[in-house]
C-alpha cells in the first residue's frame, strides 16, 4: 500500500512539474500582461496546493518504502542516489517557492524584475522535470550495485 502511494505521488509530482513548466513557458512567452497575471497566479496556486504536498508525500513514502522493503535506504546505490536526488529536489523546491511568489507579485505590478523571474521559472522547472525523470528512471531500471553499508545477506 505504501509503495503504491509512493509511485502515485511520485508520478503525480513529475506530472505537476510538467504542467508547471508549460504554464511557466506560457507566462514567459506571452506578450500580454493579463496573461502574465493569470499564469503566475496559476503557478503559485499549483506550487502550494499541488507540488509542495506531492513533494513531501513522495519523499516520506519513498523513505518509508525503502526502510520497510528489501531494498533498504542505504543498501543499494540506486536507492541512495534516489534519496539524495529527492532530498536535493525537495530542498531546492522549498527554497525556490519565493521565486514563484515574487513572479506572482511582479505580474500584479508589485515591483520585481519580471523578465529575470520568468526565465528563472522556466529553467528551474525544466531542470526539476529532468531530475524527476532521472529519479523515475533509477526506480524503473534499478541498476545493480550494493553500497559498503549493505548487509549482503539481506540484499538478495
């Protein structure tokens, strides 16, 4: 059950980031300031209502799944890499929430440099999607390799 929840939240997280990227590109490329206001309000809502909760759920269910399964949290390199990448992606997401909020404020004319924020949101969300695709690939392929912290009798 926890593994299924982890898979669903992880896929949903990547899908939400893909939607975020599309809206960020729309906001960046649209010449109309009314589109900017709508796009960046949608980004802020998507971030806080969908992406942040899915990120936290994916992280927590991933750790719990690893601890409760034969894979372990530090037994296999691929699980450890997924943990490191997910931890980094979660931390960066939480730090970059300010950029989304600043873009939403800027779209309403509240004194931020809109062009720099627009480009940063496109680049950040494209990079996030790439990292999430890598994490998903590691989970699907499950490359061989046991860490030095493995109890090899439990690894098989």
